[in-house]
C-alpha cells in the first residue's frame, strides 16, 4: 500500500542494489530501505501530508476501518491526481 500510494501521488521509489550503499549510507543520503526497495524520506513526508489531510477531515464520530480509509484515499487521489490511483477490484 505504501509504495502504491507513493506512486499514485506521482512520486517514485527505486530498486535497491546492496552493492552500492549500506543502510547507514542510505540513511545519511535520505533514503529508507524496505527489503529490495528504496523510498526517499521526502516521499514518506508527502504521504504523511496526504494522510494527515484525509484524517483531519474525518468525522470524529465515524469509526475508522480499513475499507473506509482505503476508499477515502482513493477519493483523495481521484480529486488530486487525475488518472492515477489505487483501484478497487470487484470479485
């Protein structure tokens, strides 16, 4: 979900090559490693801003559950990133 949200907002993450940098070097260069992927810290800051916007608008009386949260993320992306999004699959 995290990588998908980063990509849906128009940002990118990268494949990790362990021969180039170790985790300490990556940290100092501003990257977070998740298994074989690299995520720039700025991407995670951006996703935090997106989630903060979504959750700030949430009614305090409404229960938060995963399907509602995912729907709100999709609605936000539909409004702010036309043609991009994390799509619901019907079965």
